[in-house]
C-alpha cells in the first residue's frame, strides 16, 4: 500500500482515539446512567427524563465510533509481525503488556482487581501473534506441499482461535481469525483488508475502519513504539478513577 496519507503510527493514533471514545461511553456515560437504574437494570419508558435519552444516544454514538479501533489494531499486529526483526520477542512483548494491563482493565470494567469474565484486548492480540507464528512455521516447513501446507495452516488458525477462546480476551477468537486472514492476503495489496470481514459479525460498525486502512501508505512514520503499550493500561486507571468520582 503506497501513496496513502496515514503511516503505521498515524493509523495507531486513529485507533487510540477510537478506543478512548468507546471507553468514554463504556465507563463515563455508563456511570452517569447509574442513577437511572433500578435493581441494577436500566429502566427506559415514555416517562424517562430527556437527560437519560441523551445519555443513551451518546453511549450509542461512542459504541459506533469506538468500533474503528479493533480492526486497525488487528491490521497493525500483522504489519508489526511482518516487519519485526524478532517475531518471538514481539509476541512476548504483547503478552507481558497484556499481563500489566489486566488489573487496570478489571478496575475500569468490573471495579475489582481480579475478574475472569473477560480479559483485555492485548491477550487477544497476543493470541493473534501466536497464530501468525504457527502459520509462518507451517509455510516454511511445507512450502512445496500445498495440500499439507493449507491443512496445517487451517489447524494453526483453529489452535489460535481456541487459545483466544480459552483466555477470553476481548473479541475472543475473532481477533486471531481476522489477523490470520489479513496475513494470508498479505501480498494482495489493499485487498488484504478483506481479511477483517469476520469482525463484522461482532459489529457492522467495524466497517468504518476501512476508509482509514485504505489511506495506509505502508510506512512506519514517526512516533514512539511504546506509546500504545503504556497508554493502554494508564487510560484504564484514569477512566476507573473518573467513573468512581462520577458515581460518588
């Protein structure tokens, strides 16, 4: 992909902005809606105040705009995998930061340091990298045996999806599947974006990421590679604190 306006870092900034918008809805607007809950359930009817309806519209808008983030992160994981000098280190790095982010993630989502309900998205991305590692090894070992190569590729994808399902990271097995398809289409230019199609099952609004991906110029761009890794857990702590203040 060339002649686009967005570098890898540019795409990452778009994804981070989308993620923040999504979490404004998930944490802050949700906290503002708590006074309207009865026995933990939100009661909405024709007598509901206008403020509640406005909050619901705001929450829905945040959900829509927030759907842009994950497809871009999946795409960038594949790009990172293709261009890193050490693929194993890349996977370990994602896993370590997934572990670092888990307590902030739980505090923001569940108001508890420990929860097994759902894990942060870095675990999903780590499973995606593992899937790509398995596929790349399969391609190297059975390069001349096409039927065996495709059978083992399918098995590699299934293994990555199973691991993501067991870990229960956000987007569960759809993340490794989408990343694997983008990787397999890596030589198809802009058509590789079609590999993200499985994410439409989770939310049709993920299609909003396509225009940004079409603007990708294939270059790294300028920026710190550590920014997202550090921003991700930090922003959960900020949102958890703000939600607590809003909730009194």
